[in-house]
C-alpha cells in the first residue's frame, strides 16, 4: 500500500513531538539548575504527560486505522500550541525568552497543513501569546519592559502572518514546478517509447503490407480478397498511429518561434478535419501569435477535432485577450471524465478513433510555452476548452 503524503507528514510530526519533549526537559532542567529558577515540576510534568499520551494514541491509530489517524494532524498541532502556552505560563509567561518558538509551530503548520488550518493555528498562537499578558503572574509590567514585551507580541503577529503567507506561496510554486517536471518526464518517456516502437515495428509492418499487397493482386475469392484488403488497411492504420505518436509527441522540439496571424494559425490547425464547415471562427485578422508553428497548430488541432466529433452543430472558435476558446454544444463530460481529461491514453472514444493523447499533448505543449489549458464541461451542455497563451505570444498589428 502506497503511503499518502498526509500520513507521511503525521509520522514525521510524531517523531518531532517525541524529540520536543526531550529538548524541553533538558532546557527546563538547565534553567532550573544553572539559573536557579524555581520551576513547578509537577504541572510541567503533567503537560509533558499529555503530549506523550497524545503521541502514543496517534501512533496506535496509525498502526490500526491509518485512515482515521490522518485527520489528527491539525488537531495535534493545535494541541502542541496550547501545551506550549501552558509551559510558558508556568515558566515566566511573556517574559520567557523562548516564546519565539511559537513561530516554529506556525512554520511547521504552513508546510504540512492546508492554508485554512495554518492561518487558524497562527491566530490561536497569537491569541495564546497575548493571553499570557493578562493571566501570567509575571505579566504586570507598566514600565518600558512591559511596552517591549507588548511590542514583541505585535512583532510576533506580523512575523506569523509573513511566514504562513510566504511559505504557502513557495510551497505552491514548488508543487507547480514538480508537476511541470513530471509532465515533461512523461512527455520525454512517451516520445522515446513511440520512437522505439515505430523503429522496431516498421520492418514487420512493411513486410506484412508487401505480402498483403501481393495477395491482393492474385485472383482470390471475393471474401478472401476483402480480408486481405482489411489486413492492408489495418497495417496502414498501425503505421499512422506510430507516426502520429513519434511526431506529435515531440512536436515543437527544436522549432524556432514564428509570428503568424491568428487566423492563419486556426486555419492551419483545422486543415483537413472532417466537419470543417461547422467551424465558426471569430478571430481578428490584426491579432498575431508568436510561437513554434507546428506545436501550436497541433495543440489547437486536438481541441478542434474533439469539438467537431462531440457536436453536430456549430463549433465556435474565439480569441480574446490571449485566450483562445473552442466551444461546442455536444454531450459534454461528467465530473469524473472531466477530472481525468488530459491523462495520457485516457479516452472515451470508440476503439480506433483516438489514442487518448490529444489533450495530454496540448496541455504539455502549452505548459512548455508558459501558457496552459483550461477545461470546463457539464453533461448535456457541451464543453469549453481554452488555450491560455503567454502574454508575449499575442500581438496586435
């Protein structure tokens, strides 16, 4: 069974919590021995006991019911903030110099929790720290020290906000980069596989085609002649599929950017498609697109082909503010199909009508160019596919 990221984060947090109790014990003991601070050991030990017990319970859940343990992750982090507040209350309140460790909990939450939980934990930490100024016996400062501590609380709130905001932004950027790298690896692997398959199968397919052609020229009964013709047609179909995989997967590699009118781009993409007369093109002739011509044409061609196959009525193509929309009024897609649209080799078409690579290659090409592909659809209401072009790719002349 593959372990989910959430379960991995929970295991990691539990290990940190075991270590945190040990570190806190050493620090409190050192303060008590070397700085001669009177530490209320009984209540402090009670807080540690709660943390250790919660750790043991969570680890038991992981072993018996891991799917129930995952929701405990935010709960444990909120509990840690409250326990840490209790520890500060017992060891100096807001004057404790280790109050800055609240930021550690906030930074950890920004890494392993969803944004709403991170912001909530930051708010709880800020309120908990602020409460120490009112309930802690050492909080009654009316002098400059009191103002300094209150300023620390304000500074803590600002730092907490910046940490949560920027850590989540960096995390999202890293996730996007990882997804793009994974798609690029898939594309490279697919191109290598297609090229290898085309090379290895070209000779046997050519041999079968030659033999079938010779048999077709002989005087055979009508039914056998039809079978031989079918063999030749299927061999040609196999060669076309291999050629399409070998060329379209690597479309755009090594191409130099070319500027052409958007109308020419759409015309090149739609050339030869069945049902071309149903295309309703609303593209300004003054709009030009800059990019690798073959890759852009192939990316758009896949959308046009899908739309024309899905709908027997007009298919609208419109370019507006760097967004090229292809809208059909066909059967649309269910939420399940829409969620998988764009996966390699996923298709709802009948066998022989598609490889399930069109949307995948379109998204890969647009991502490489700095754009993207957006899909929206509802069953029975048609589909809207949008090519999002990078700003530098669209010009008005």
